[in-house]
C-alpha cells in the first residue's frame, strides 16, 4: 500500500506542477466567463442565468469539456513517457508489482483531474457570486456545487483519468487522440432536448440534470441517469481492467 | 553555346535539388514509421464505412472532411511531424543549413500523406453517395486542415513538451465546435473554421475558406521568423 501511495503522490505532484495544465485551466475559465459572466448582455441572453444552480449546471455541462479535453492530452502521455524516458526498466528492476504501479498511476491521475475540475468549478462559481448584480445567498451557490461534485465531477474524473492513462498504454497514442477527439467532438455538438439524453455523453448526459432541471422539461429519467453514471464509471474501470489483462505490459509474475 | 551550357547546368541543379528533396522525404517517411500509415488507413477505412452506413439525415461530408479529417491532419503534423519535441532537435538546429527548410519538409511530408488519404476517402465516399463534387470536397477540406496543421507546426516549434502541439490544436478545434452559436454575430462567419458544418447561414463559405487559408499562411510567416531566431 505504501508503494501505491508513493506513486500516487509522485504522479499528483508532477501533474500539479505542470504549467500547461494551469494554462488550460485559465483558458477554460476565461472562455466560460465570456459565455456565462453575469453581465447585462449575458443575463438578457441566458434566461436562467440568475439561478446559481443553472450557472453551475452550465459550467459543468458545457465549459468543463474544454478543461477535460486539455487534461486528457496531458494525462495520455503518463505511461508511454515512463517507457520513453527509461523509467520503466528502472521500475521493473525494483520490487514494484504491476498492480501497485498501475493503481498508483490511475489513482494519481484521478485525484489530479478531480482537483482541477473542483478548482475550475469553485473559481467560476466564486466569480459569479462576487460579480452578480443581484443578491445571492452563499448556500444557493454551495448546494449545487456540492451536488455537481458528487453527481458529475467524480464519475467524469474517473472516466477521463482512467481512460486517458490506461488506453495509451495499450494502443498508439495518436489513435487514442483521434478516438477521444471524435468522442469529445460529438459531446460538444450534441444539442440538449426534453427527452432522455444518450447515456454515452460525458458532461451533458442526464447525470447533470440532477444539478438543475429545465422548468419546461421537468422529466428526469432515473434509468437514463443510472445508465450515464454506469457508462462513465464502467468505461473507466474497463480501461483499467484491459491494462491488467495485457501480460506484456509488465514482467511475468 | 554559353546559353545552352548555362541552361544544362540549371537543369542539372534543379534535378539534383529535386533528388535531394525526394531522398529527404523518403527519410522522413521512414522516421514516421509504419503506425502512421496503419492509423491513417484505419481512420480512412472507418470514414468510408461510415459513409456507407450513415443515413441521408447526416451531413456526412462536412462532418468527415471539414471537422474530423482536418483535425487528424493536425494530430499527424504535431505527433509524427514533431520538431522541437524531437530528441535530435538541438543537433539539427545547430548543424542544419536552414531550420525552416527542415520544418517545412517534415510538415509537407506528413501533411501531404494525410491529404492523400483524405482524397482517397473523398473519392471512395463519393462513389457510394454522390452528393458533392470532388473539387468542392477538396476546397472544404484543405483550408481548415492547413490552418490546424500549421497551428500545430507553430506550436511544435514553440513548445518543447511532447504532445503540447496536439493539445493546443485539440483545444482550438473543440473551442471552435463549442462556439458555433457565435455565428449570430455578423462577421464571425468569415473566420469560423467549420463554416459548412455550421450550415453556412450567409452563403459566404468560399470567402471563409480563402480567409482561413490566408490565416494558415500567416502562421507560416510566424514560423519562419521563429526558425530564424534559433
């Protein structure tokens, strides 16, 4: 267990100090503020922007996609990089086991994506709370934020981190980028509707409807919510499982 | 007599230069490796299959050749045609006669091969579902592909970190997809990368393609200036 924690700590530290990730966070925040800042123009354009729950819902379902896509690119190199820099032979020569190495990498990546997403939501909601030209209670902002963390941030972080760390360990990284781009592009261009959303959406699936529900589309299908959650968690765990099944990835034990 | 000799010398020089470029391009293809061809072929095959099974409701050509293939061209230019992230970059920068020529040749090789795959994909898709002429598909594909790949090449020379160039292009690509609603502002349609995908509300797509190509060329001016500073 101590070895897993050591790898988690190292991964988290290395990723957290990466300047590119902070640049992506900054760019995503600027773009989300351009779209959602509670200015007179945006308040006139977006009907429900006065509701903090809608604001958190919108940030999570639309703008977090940019941050997640950027983090995916940065995380995708974690396993190939160890092989390229010669770290892997060093690790293989130590008493480290495959499970310890893989779980350390995956959990480090998960905690990192989770932290960045939480910082992104906190930062945006903080700006909204300070800049809104109308009175908002603190609890009106905190409640949807906590909901978003438990309902959406955890499964989305798990999906993005596990898939982007595990899959490039098994396939060509450019092919992974291409598949990820198709998936994210589909998510970005999918338009919301009153019906149940497809279960295979990342941030705009029915899970986010638990944060805020459109007054004209009050229907929330719990089956679709569960399917969306299962897809995100299941795909993440399945990617990790594939890495365990690949025998050539580690020495024979 | 003197004129003839001068003409022959010029011909020989041109042949030698062309030969050198061909040899260097062959070297670049070797550096790219087999995965480049396998992934490109798999992607093209997937698009052709998609063309066969996709229904008429889907706007297939803009999705495939204006949005997806240009992004693949950018990934290829950033990942297989990497420059500063190349482990031999310092040696090449110190010893090569012109760093810009090296960057341009590497870019041209990768971009050219991906574009050949794209043209093959267009021809095969058109054979199955003739909706647009090939020339129009080429005009639809080339400007966004050139712009995104050039952006990748520029990011590649600016950032030493591996995959950073692809990440920059990926973000630009996704942000462009997410900002489709900005087409409500007059003038934005002229610079929007995926104008046919967005439905071309003002019927100005040819102007748009020209501006995007010019923006791509401008990126090469920046790249040239950056290369001269090394």
